[in-house]
């Protein structure tokens, strides 16, 4: 059995997957603020909803980190932007299957190295993509290889920095003659913004990371549990 570092949760030590499951269960009963794409109120989408999924993979380290990608400049949509691995849900798939498939295609993340925890709140984009975040863990040291047709780089950002409210900036832009607000998450080599930032903010609220971004951290020397 793979051994995991333990996190102090109340009076007991638990693994990162178990700590995430507990946080997700708590979040299901919490009135979390939700961030949406304000462009929908400016001009409601004229296209049918498109179901999509992204993988929010926590790397199981003493200071957990989140896997992100930077899209290639050659892509027609959102070139060069930072994103989670993910994409459309194909017929016959659910969100979990789609997120795992896309992560395997984009960054060669083996499905058997992923422990799925649960689903985050759906984020609806201005172009009517209904994006379901799939929260999961992967072991530290897993080897990732970006697909050069889609991904320019794969990297990770420490979870306590990515989810920290102090690293969020609110910006305004113009779209179809109206002003809309969007978020940027700064303080890293790569800037996270748009739908990806909105998903980060919503998941942070659901997992209770708004008030304690470092809740899943533990000392490197802390004992391991089976």
C-alpha cells in the first residue's frame, strides 16, 4: 500500500485525500460565494450549453501544489492562457472520465495515478461552457509530459498561494460595449485569470481555503501513515 504523509485534522492524523474529502463534505453544507462570468449578464449566450470538465490535481507534498498548463500559441481559442487540464465531455462520458482522459491526452498523466476526491461547483463561461471541476490527488514525483499540439508548458503552483484571497486582483474589461469584471491570480511566474481564476475562487470557497489557504499543509518531518 502506498504510504501517505499525514495531516493533522482535529485530534487525528489523516492523509491528504481524506482531508480533501472531509473539506468537500463540509463545503456541501456551506453557503459559499460563487463567482461567475459577468459577460453572461451583458449578452446571454445564443448557443446551447457545452458540458466540460477540468482536473484540479493536488500534488501530495508537505506543501501541496496544483497542476496547471499553459496553452500553446497556435490554438484557435485562448492561446497562451493558463488552464487546468480538461475539455469537453464526450458522449457517454461523465465529468470524471472526461477530466481524466483530457489530462492523459494533454500532459500524459496516467489515470491510475489519480485518486478522485469529488466534484467542485460548476462554472458557466460567457460562451456557455458548463465546466465541472474534478478534485483529485496525484503522488509527488509523477512524471508529466506536455502534448506539444495543445500544451506549451506544464507546471504547478503551491495550493496555499493559488487559493489565497490575498493573491486575487479584480479587473475590468470591455466586452460588446459594456464593462465586465474578471479576476487575476498573481504572485507567481504565470498569471491565472478568466474562467480558470473563477474556478479557483469557487473551489477555494467550497474547500474552506478562503479562511485558511494552508489548511492542507503539514511539516515535512511529520510522520507518515499507511
